[in-house]
C-alpha cells in the first residue's frame, strides 16, 4: 500500500516538475547549503510527499539539491529516494551514476586507501569496457574477480563484496547480506549503486566525492526514463536516438572551432575528460618511463575540481605527486613554469602541467611567445642527460574559441592537450559534456586518453551529443556577443566605482582573440585591520549579489555558471568553484559572467544603486 502511494506520488511529481529540473545545469546558491547537499532537498521533499503536495510552484521552492547537475540534481535525488523507499534503505545509501564503471572504482578507491580486500562478483558478463588488468596495473586497485550463477551463490568474504548485474527494471531488490555494494547496470541510462548494511554507511561520502570529481550523476533526461520505469514497474525502453549523426556533427564542429585535425574526445563533463587525460598520461608514463616519478604541476588556486581531482589521483598512485604552480596576482605563469620544469628536469621526473588560459578567477593571460619558449626549452637532468619534455594540459573553458593547437598556431609544436567544459559556451549551459583535442605531437597520448575515457564509461551521453550538435555551430558568435556586453559592463563599473579592482582582459588581449565574458571584482573595503577589511569586503560581496538577484530575478542568478544563453551569473569563487581549495589560496572576490542576451541597461542601473549605497 505504501509502495503504491509512493509510486503514485512520484508519477504526479513527474507530471508537475518545474521545467528547470530538466533544462538547467547550474542551480541557485542562495537556497543551497553544500554540507546538506541532497539531504536538505529530500527532507523537504519527504514533507511534501507526506502531505501529498506536488504542484509545480511548491516543487520549485524546494532547496537546491546540488548546485551543479554533474554532482546530482532534483531528479537523481528523487530516483534515489524512490529506490530507497522500496527497499527500506536510507536514501543516502543509493547513488546513481551516468557511468557503469565508476561506481565500482569508487569502492575500490576507498578500499585501497583503507587497505581492505575487495571481491567483485558478477553474473553473466562484465561490461565490455571494464578492463580488470588496466584497473589493477594503472589505477593500482586490488580485487578478486568471481563469476556466479545466482545471487544466492555469494558467500561471506573477508572484506567488501561488490555485486554487478544487468537490470532491465528498477524496483525492489534482494539485499543479500553477503553483498556490501550492489551495482545495478541499467542499459544506456547508467547505473545505481546501493550500499548495503549499516557497517558500510561510512562509504557514502567517499563514493559521493568520486561521483563529484571523476564522473557525473545519472543525467536529468535519463533519470526521468528511470523514474518512469520505476513508477510503471516496466522494462527500461531501448535507446532511440540519432547519436551517430549527432556525434559526427559534434566532432566536425570541435575540429573547426579548435583548428585541429585529430579526432576529439567528448566526455560526460569537463572533469570526466580531465580524469581521462590524467589517467591516460599516467598510463603512458608507466609504460614509457618505468620507475620515474610523475609530477602533475597545478596552480593551487585554479578551479577547485581540477585541484581536488589532481590530488586525489596522486593519493592513490605511489609515484604521482602534485607540484604547486603559482600563476595569479604577483606571480608570472611563465616564470613559475620555467622554475618548476628546471627543478623537475634535474630530478629526471615526468612533468605534466595543468593550467587555465585565461586563469580562473582572475582572467589573466601569460605572454604566449614566452610560454612557448619555456615549454620548448630543452633541459638537462642532474647527470647531464636530456630531460623528458613536458605535456601542457590547457583548460580553455574561458576562451574555447582561441586557436592554440592547429598547424602554425602558438602551441602546435609543443606537446599540448586542450580541453573545455561543455556546460559553458559549447552547449550554452544546456548540458555538462566536455571535450578535449590534441595537436599532432600527442597522437599516442590521445589514444591512451581515449582508452581511459572508455574504461570509465565517461563518454558523452546521446542527449549530450544532441545538445552539442545544436549549440556548437553558434558558439563563436555567442562568445563575441557576450564579450561585447561584458566589456561594456566592465567599462561602466570602472567609471562608476574606480576604487574597485577589476580582473578582465585588456583591449590588446581581446584583439588577439581572448574575449571572455567573465570578470572578477575586488570591491573597495574599509577597516583599521586586515581582518576588519576582509570581513567588510566579504559582506559587501554578498550585498552586491543579493541586490542583483533581488532586483533582476529573471536574469541575475546567484550560481556558478558561464557561457549561458541568457542572463547574468554571480558567484564568489572561494565558496563555490574553489570549495575544496586550501583556505589560503581561495579568492573571496565577486565573479560575474554575462551572456549574449540580457538587459544590460537594467544591470547598470542596479549596480549604480549599489555604488550609491556604500
């Protein structure tokens, strides 16, 4: 009876859900507490369920489930809640993935760090892309692999037991006490990981963190299909899409906008792509330079996901280490790279540099000729041998239109791989998919990267390819239009609040093609001590953002976003994109990004009101 009530309620929710649950990639920060991600949303959702309330306006007022759909979203939460209810589980113990491999890797990672044994048990066959030897030899994960005829054949094991099975429906489960983790594979939708037993509750946050960094949650579109299967207790329908045509269109568009000829790779998110890049490079290093230390060189205040993921990889592989690369403020990226590469060369180690151009959030661009010279420079080891040349991993998310890698371009002769988050300009904020391209010197590396993108089952979904096929052809024009709005707004702010420090590209850089539509604003402050000044500035940051989103609610949003089709997006990097960055490296400044389509005059008026109030 209770099951029917719950399933009927979900059916009504699907019929009345806000349109943003399906179409928005970034959600509001003003009604979001990160430490209560998922739980705050579901606590309120449960109250609505108990009162049988499901109208659109009430659902729309629920707290933000996650601020970015890569991490999770309302529909993934409802799916996990529904499965948990049917099986008398805590919703925290049900976690959906777009990938069918990464839920397994998430448990293996935790057990590696805790030195705990793992057996992977499966019925039938494993997913074709799951390469057990690669997982052991490159990722460093340890496990036994056993096939069984039925769930009842699984016996007690000294460690963790993961049971992988293909499931054509979503519903009640036989929660065998000898299984710690059920990984239910759901065709083209992804998978659902169920954590079984109260002794395994401590795995939840670690598994969620893997989903946050190395893959994505089951997408909103696929979650709807899964929820309908759950509600109707029906078999998941077969995929129906024009993915072959969409994929060909996307590949062609990426080659055109990047000026490259090699086949691009398209992943479920920018971080999914970055993870494939990192593991592909680790794989290449272990094969080509056995026994040598691998150094990932990363700016400590870059995008928090990049920073965190790099350190997570290093934590699992003995000979991988993170080296800080100071790039912003008083630091010069080129000089920092030169110094770090000289030191790593002396150690005869393998240098992999991850850097953003322009930098995030301070929107700085190095001297590119000097950068090329430093990356091309031949260095010697401490015993006089030629050192291993670096691979430059370029995050181009802020300016995906700039040509770096094509024949004759500035980084065409240096081993360089460029990638971008597709949730920004490539899709106009309509999906999370990301992509990467390599120049002609990285063919072998790109083959390895493709292998790990496939192993992790992190290729873009059919729907993501469909979105990119529609949006990529107009990307460069949207970048131009958004830059024009941003330049005009920045000029206005400089005139009306000259004491503020604005981080934005110069006119000279813009003439070279660096036309981002994002800037950061270091507001003027007051106080007799550094602490007082910092406190005042942080309060002023929130005052500005709250005024904007209150006065222009249909266009100004407090959320992490960039490259959207319309509106203006405000955030404070230290409390959003740099969430996992060390406190001393965080930027407590305002970051704003403008779209091609917004009421710029109204934004100017409200900003002037802010200036007059301080």
